[in-house]
């Protein structure tokens, strides 16, 4: 049976979150789950193997890992999913409906952070406002794209940071994006570990600098991602 979806999850030491993410994916013969692991030192691959036979090992680097997953994919639509994000109920059906429009080449979900408190709600509100006004979703919002288009674009640039923004900017040049109303639920661990205000201001600053032309390699020297 031809696959409609290939859900690609890059991982690195994700034993705490991965099982929840995998359990959020509905079981269907029309989809495949591809986990590309960056040589984890915990139980990540063991957990992945309980849910899918397509578990691959790659040198670490989110862009490199997602490109490898896309090379292995058979689905008509690729969904790049972070290992700490949960697909919303009805999310795949919403993607399918959006992609019935031939002008739509991909898109993403709106964001919700899995934590209580006004600070997290404000961050999610800001992210969704940015997405609506600028058409610029980030990777934790579950970017999806037609596989043929992804291949024609050459996939993700294998840069150490901002690979999601780079992909979205290139996608917008060749077709329409659809931001779905469903909320993808992402972990609050980045903000919990490094602090709400610091993490938010740092991420905004780095993204802004990238958008005005600062090299992602230079930016990476100022940023150490929490995986």
C-alpha cells in the first residue's frame, strides 16, 4: 500500500520524551514512522524499535538526521516531528485536507507549550502571532511538506542552527504554506532548564540575527541546544 505520510523524528538521548511522542501517532497502514538517531547513549533506540522497524543511526545534527530520514521515506507527505512534540488529534487528517489544494506545498501547526502558567501561554501566543503575520513557523510546530518538493529543493541545508527557518523561507518562494488551526503540544523543557526569560530572549535574538544575514555557524557559537 502506498504511504501517505512519512513521519520523521530526529533523536539524541530522548528516552524520557520519545515514547510519549510515538504514542501520539495514530497507527495506520497509510503512514510510516522513521526515527533517525544521532548516536544516543541512553535507551532512545530501544524505545524507538518497539514502535517502528525504521530506526537509523546518523552522525548528530538535526538537519543531517532529517535529511537521512527523508531519503528513506516512501510517503507522499513528509512530517518532521521533534521528539518532544505531540501530534494533535486529527492533525494528520487536517494535513491531508490542506494538501488537497495543489498550490499548498506544506505548512505547520499552531503551537502550544506543555506547561501551566501565563509565561508559557505568552510565549506560545507570540509564536503563533509570528507564524500568522510572517508565515514563519519553527521546527517545533511540526513542519510538513510534499516529498517531491522537498527532494527538488535539496532538503534541509545541513547547518548547525536555523535549518527550519531556512527551509520555510525557501518553501515560501515556490508555493503556498498552510498553518493549521490544530495545536501541536511541545515540551517546556528548554525553558524549564535554562529559564523562561533568558531562553525566549536568546531564541528571538538568534532568529532575528539570522534573518538579517548573520551566519548560522557564528550563531551556533552563542547557542547550545537542549536536546
